[in-house]
């Protein structure tokens, strides 16, 4: 077991560097929202590198041999979790990620429209980041998970008490599913309020724009008149 962990740790520099790169990309997107948009939906961001023990657990769960090759097949050794306010924000953030030319998207999984059997919801994007160290380039796949605060509330609690316990009974599975439905109801109700507010703001912005246009037309008219007087 120790030599397997050592082997994984040799690659840690690639993963550490990919994590820093991923953090830079996500912070840029956060700044874009902060500076260029009226509203920043990002509540908080967490990044992590999977521990060697957790990597081995995952390989066992996936029934893969514990080897360097299998480890390299995992897409989530480097991961970022971005928590946003409303469901709509998840798709707004996905668009921003797609617009960022530094980010190469490999795969997307919409566990919001298609939740997992457990009730888990979230949007997962696998991105590839080329990392060059010691003359070797490796494309490191990283997983970005986007969740609302409500989805995260369910997932972190379920992760602690159920997901990894290996102690799943039908009774508890259905209780977690019921809880996931309640969380989803709350999320959709909040999302409707967000969408209404967004529509209202758009109308107000359009109105403001028309007033501004009228104002400039008025100014233009006055300037023209001045010009005629001088002419
Ligand atoms: P941890 O400890 O959170 O890192 P793939 O080969 O990509 O198809 P994979 O990697 O299993 O298979 O991808 P999947 O299922 O799309 O996403 C896995 C990750 O999503 C998990 O990572 C969890 O973080 C989260 N997740 C998926 N299902 C559940 C669930 O039922 N409950 C909770 N709480 N989280 C879930 P890890 O590595 O399994 O665990």
C-alpha cells in the first residue's frame, strides 16, 4: 500500500500546479462577475486535491486495479466546488466557463436535470489543464462541481452521514431522497423569485437606456441648432 501511495505522491506536483491554475481561472471568472456584471452569483469557492487514501478508496469502488494508470484515469484528483445562490446561476456560470478560452472542456454532467439515484444534484464539468514540469507536459483533468447553497447543504450532510459510510439501508436511502425533494422544492421556489427579479431589472435597465438615448438625442438636437446658428 505504501509504495502505491508513494507513486501517487510523485505526481503530486502536477496536481498541485493544476489546482493553482484552476484557482486562477475560477478567480478570473469571479472577478468578471464582480466587475462586468450587476450581480455576482458566486457564494464561495473551494478547491482540493484528493488524498491518496481517498484515491485508493475510489479505485476500489470502481473496481479498478490500484496502479498509476488507473489513477491517471480519474478525472477528479483536482477538484473545485463553486457554490452559487440560485439554480439559474449554475447555467450562467457554465456559460462564463465556456467563454473562457483558457479552459478546455472535456465533459459535462447535468445532475440537476438528471439527478442521481440517491437524490444528489449538481452540475459537473471536467476540464483539461496542460501542465509542463521538467520538460514533460501532462494534461491534467480536473472536476468543477457547481451547486446551489441548498444542493450543497444536502450533499455535504449526505456525504458525511451516508455516501461514504458503506452502510446504506433502504429506509435511510428513501429518507435522503425525501430530503432531496424538499431541498429541490425550496431551490425552485427561490429560483422563480430570482428569475422575476432578473426580469424586473432588465425592464428597468431598458427604460434607463431609452431615457439615456432620449437625453443624448435631445443634446444632439441642441448641438445641431447651435451649429446652424453659427453656420
Ligand atoms: P468525494 O469524496 O466527494 O470526492 P465518472 O468516472 O466521472 O463517471 P465519478 O467520478 O464517480 O465517475 O463521477 P460522478 O458520479 O459524476 O461524480 C462523483 C462526485 O460527485 C463524487 O465524488 C461526489 O463529490 C459527488 N457525488 C456523486 N454522487 C453523490 C451522492 O449521491 N451524494 C453525494 N453527497 N455526493 C455525490 P467522489 O470521488 O465519489 O467523492
